[in-house]
C-alpha cells in the first residue's frame, strides 16, 4: 500500500469579460484577507469534492454574475509552485464572455468592473491569466464569432465590428468586415432596424446555432426552446 500525502489544493478562476462604456472590462474582486490583502483578483474558489472542473467554474460564474447563458472555455492550468505564497495551489483557469445587459451584479468597493487596459494591482498570477484569456479570445475569433456573447441579442454590423476591434486592438476595414460578417454561419438578418432620430436606421442582426468544434470550449444555455 502506498501512503498518500496531500500536497496541493485545486481551485478554479474565471476571467469574466464584457463590453462596458466602449471598452473590454473584466470583473474583479478585492481581497479582504492575506495573502495579497487589498489587491484585486479574478473570481474563483476551491473545487468541491462533488464537482468536476466545469461545474466548479459554472458555480463561480453564477454566484458572481447570475448569468447562465454564456460562452465558457477552459483556458489553461496554472501550477507554478510559487504562484501562492503560503501553500501549493494549482488553478484551472476559465474565461467567460457575457453581455452587459445580462449581468446582474451589484458593484461595491469589493467587486467591480475594470478596463483590461488599465488594471489595478492584482493578486497571485492573475495578470498573466487575464492576458492569456484575451489572447485566446482573439484566436477564437478566427474560427467562431464568440464576440456574439459580448453583444446585445440584436445588434448592428457596426456594433459587431466594434467588438472585434476592441478584442483585436486594431481598426478593421468596414467593407471587408461586412463581407466576411455576412458570410458567417449562424448570422441571421432581421427585418428590424435601430430606432434613432439622429441618424439613418441600421439593420439589426442576431446569431443562432453557434457551433465550435473544440472539446475545451462550449456554449452553455439554460434557455428553453420554444415548442413548434
């Protein structure tokens, strides 16, 4: 018989991204205890004995945002022996893209949104985790319109382009983007337009049947399908 000694703890950390005030923002929680007291951190927690990793990540997401219709992806496992100053903690990081209109958090001095371009002092290796999640999101744009999860349910092509530009951190040619966007599988053209008296109304679009061929990423939705 082998004697097994507990050598580490397992946690999940969830990078929650959205677009607010024309900027990519991440949800952070201020630590009230050591280590890294008063520094900001990605929402996370220990994995319960009854949970698998995905279930733990979804629980953290639900507790912090009350959102369950999201794009969630397992990002990477961070296991540097020195990432936690007091113990051996391995974290499985996830990232989630959520619509601002779906978020029901109550901002407080200990919980709030921060621009990824202007982050406060962060605990642990959370700056590295956030940067890696942004890199992965940019990669996903090449194979799946994951930015859909950052847009309102109905959106214009201009709003879609802006979300791409915010994620990629560069300007895109409007004509080329529109051509590629209209050819995107799952994009639905609606017989609806924006309501604005100051400018010409723009056609609205939506997405359905989003698919991503990846074992590490999936859309999770608890919305009930309408009966035909």
